[in-house]
């Protein structure tokens, strides 16, 4: 999967390794369980680190 999936907060959407795009423009790759998938909003300091989009980076062989 190469297309970005818009994310508006909530429970972790997958168990796979993902690449995420944060509200502040930073991109990161890691296991999905390593991220906080909730949204804090744009009116708080932590809101800059909200995940706004993700894509599955590598599917597991499990």
C-alpha cells in the first residue's frame, strides 16, 4: 500500500508497521503500537503531534 489514509483519531487502525504523517509535517516509520493514535486537537501543544495520515509500510508475515 502506498497511498496515504486520512486519520481523524481513534483506536489503532492496524497491527502492521506504518509510516505516519503528523500535523506538524513530521513523518515517521515504526510499529503501529508505538504511536498514540488519539487526537489532541489544534488548540493544544500536543496537537502538533496528532497523526493526520498513515500508510502501511510493511505487512507482517504472521
